[in-house]
């Protein structure tokens, strides 16, 4: 009887500690050639740390890594790449000012030996053309990278991994910013790579796509190996049970009280947003969650930036609590009690080099001033309150925001605004790229805020999330409001139809400005 061939990758007993935190404890993972292995877990479960160990960016405190049955030491990113391991990050590390060919071979350019190498540009262009054809990206290698759409950039990241002759490709939340069509194209490419013997480690919080794509699922929980599921036995309930250690039903949405009569808090009348073809009108009731549904490019984010003073309106008017409201800059909105938790939490929502406490106090730092000096005691006290209230997993309020997991970063963004007692809180993609447990916490906070009279504006590309969490839904298409639909009249089919150009706009429902 012949021996079983060694797996493409085996990580055994991997442990990693940071000051005050055990990130990984005796974690094992196995990947076969041609297999799509999904790696799942709540934010802070250790997925990113484990992949940084595999990618050579971190050294484990214990454990071993074997490739093709041979023990290897991945002492750097370059050493991992030489052994065929490539990580395609969620935040793509590309140089936008360079062309596609230059990005594909950046740091790995074909040329002579020595420090002063002459680049073989013709060879780079030819190899780049073949790589782009292989991933189905019909673009010239000389095209500037800054002109690509987000879906094209994601494919370029995979092509860059192939340029390194990668046999193990790690995809970190690859569909978090993609449309449905772009995601389907990516899935097709993943299957093609697996068919050629490439091992794929696929990190995602989207259960539906994992169940569709993965051959096997490995789940981490609290830095430990929680279990594995083969494709035939994997269900949403089983995956969630392994991730959170308990049952979570109803897609984790908290119960909502029935709608009750409320007075308008924010009124928007014939507001013309820069770049929009027509003005929009709607109103936000006190203590309601008003959802905004639409495809990418529908104008929802631009509208919210106008409400927050980032993009001053061209015409129209707004009122807040019956008083004129016309923010010319974000500080005007903050002073009025209108806050925005932006879609891009890393670049716009946080200062990653600052601590949790410093990020919490930053938007209202003048409120912490005592005699011209920052009252650090109050700052720390408020930060601890938010840490406890939002159940932020960290080593303490002095931990840098950049070292937190995505879900905990999102909670810090929420915490800094909750500390200022919002009247209106705008949430732009608040659960993108975070796990089911963190989602449930954010949903709970949203319901509690609404019960206290805070009005929430929810933008989400997850249609189910919008339908389940909203009291009413504003549907936008091509920067125009097509309908405002009350909760009792909501359906996925109706909203999806209005999000496209397939149907005429509906008259606004009761409670919305005409």
C-alpha cells in the first residue's frame, strides 16, 4: 500500500504572543494542491496573524511549517515568496502611479545582476500581457494602475501573485468591495487556479460565498483551532457555531419594535449634491433607522458626505430639529450633532498610529480641554466606557488602533461618536469585512441608539441587512431617489428592481418629503 503524498502546506502547533495578548495558541492548518480552503473566524480570532506567519511577515513563537512535506523557515516575506507563498491583501498594495506591468513585477523585475540593473522592459510588457490574459483582464500592460476599477485591481493583485509563480495564494476578503458580477468573475478565476493545482486560502466573512466556493473550511476562535468542515457537511449554522461557540439564528438581527408615530428630526428639501443630475428630498424621523439601498455608484456616499459637510450642496435646504442646517465643513456637522462613520475606516475613520483612547477623544478634543490642556483622565475614562459598552477586544485603551482587527476598529469608530451623544449618526457600510459576532454587536448598538431617540442613516451593499434593520428604505439609482418605502411594504424584489433602471421611480411613501 503506497504512502499518502504529503500535503502542499501543513502548519502545526503555531503559537504567537504579543505583549498582553495571545494571538495564536497551538493552531494547525492543512492545504492540499488544487484545494480552496476557507479560513474563517470572528475578528480577533487570529486569521490575519496566522497568515502573516505563513507570509513571512511574523515569526511564530512555536510550531512548524512544512511545504511538500519539507520543514521550512519563512524568515521574511521574500523567503515566503521564493517558496511560492503570496498574500493578496484586502487593502491592495499597489503603486497607482505606475503602469500594470511595473506593478506586476515591482521588486521582482526581470533584468541583469547587481545593484544597477537594466530593466528588460519589452520582456516585462510581454510577460505582463500573458498574465493579464490568464486572469481575464483585457487591458494593455502600459495602462496606468490608477485608472482601474476596484474589481480590476483585485484581479491585478492575483496576477501579481502569479508573477511570483505562487503555488499557495492567500486571498484576504477579496470581494469586500466588489459588485456581484465582479465577484462571480473572481470565483471563476479561483476555480481555474485550483484546477491547475494552485492551493488557495480564502479569507472571508461572507458565509454564502464560502459555502459556494470552498472545498474545506477551517475555523479559528479566540486564537485557537475551533474545527474543520468538509464541503459536504458545511452549513451556515455549523460554521457560525464553530466561530462563536454558540447558536446564532435569524441571521443575527435583533428584534425591532413596531414603527410608531415620530416627528421629523432632519429634513432634506430639493438638495442638489455635486455631480447629481437632480435634487433629492427626504426626511429622517427621530429615533428611526433609515436605510439607503442602491448599487455601487448610486450616489449614497456622496449624499452622506453632503449631509456631513464634506461636499457642500449646490442648492436646496436642510433643517435639523426645526432649525436651518447648512454645514460647510465636517466641524459644522459635528457641532450640530451629525456624525459620519465612513466606509473606509482605516483611511477616514481612524488615525491608525494613535491609541484607542486618543481616537475616541479626537473628534471632540476641545470637550476634553481643561485650562488649555487635554484632560487625559477624562479621556481614558470615556475610552474605557466605550471599550466595555462595545465589547472591543484589545489589550487596553492604550493599544494602537492599527493593531486591532477590522471589527474592533469599526467599534472604535462607533465609540468615538457615541461618546459625543449624536443626534444623527450616518453609518456607511458599517459591517463590511467584519465577522458575524461583531455584526451582531453593531446591530444591537443601532437598535439601542434608535430607542434612545438617535436617528441612524444606514448605507449597506448587503440588501438583507438594509431590509432587516431599517424602519424605512430610501432607494437610489444614478444619484436620484427613486422611492422611500416603509418597513411593512419592503421586499427584496421591489427594492432590487428599483435599484436598477428596470422600473420607473415610485411616489414617495408617507413620512417622506415629496
